[in-house]
């Protein structure tokens, strides 16, 4: 049974060649119980650590935006402030910093500028299906609140969900 859904929303105005397309992300708890989740943190988009937030951008059946190449696998610590408890039906944007969380934008979307007119498809996959809680941790300074962080990770429901396919016409 799904705990989370993820949805993308596009711009209200006409998208144009050479101009960034504003994509908004929303994660919703669709269960009947509160559920813990973490937003986009360093290493999430590159698949270095969990949670994974893996974007795709397609045009005419061709992928037109690649995932960022990890600059450094030394991702920072996962902190207690990075966890978000979602009540049933509650939503949040995992790319917006709030409450001390160090969430990051989806750089694949933020750095994408369409080069040709046409219809572009955007999607995002969220995965919390790690094999171990250690796959969520940072590579340095993770000793701060380590035990509490590991306990909280264990409470995150494990699943992989894919967003809607958002189609944006670019003129």
C-alpha cells in the first residue's frame, strides 16, 4: 500500500526556448497514519544516498537532461532537522528549506533550459527502499545525533513512487 505520492506542477505562463521552466514538487502522505520523510538533501538527486529523488526530462522519446555527476561522494550529515513528519493528507515541497531542514532544489530541473520548441515530459522518482539505514547517512560529521538519526530512518516507510508525467509545451 502506498504511503506517499509525489506530484509535479508546471509553470502558469507559456514556456519559451532558452528559458528555465519552473517545476514545483509536492510529496503527499496518502496513508491514514503520520509518516516520516526526508526532502532532497545532498546526494539524493545523484543516488549517492537515500532518499533518492531521481528526475527525468524527455522530448520526442529522447532523454534531454542527465542526472548531475556527483562532484564529491562526501555528502554532509543527515540531521534531525531534515526529517519531516507528514500527517495523513499533508503535503510538503521536498525542495524548499524550512524548519531548519537543508533541502535542495532538483538541479536537473533548475538547470534545464530547453533548446528547441516542442513538448517536454518531466518526471521524478522518489525511493526510500534502502537496504540499510546506513545508506542514508553522510560521509562526515555524522556522529552528531547518530543514534537518534538511525532510529528515525528506521521509521520511514520503504517504497518507490514515480510522479505524474508533467508535459510542458515550449514555444
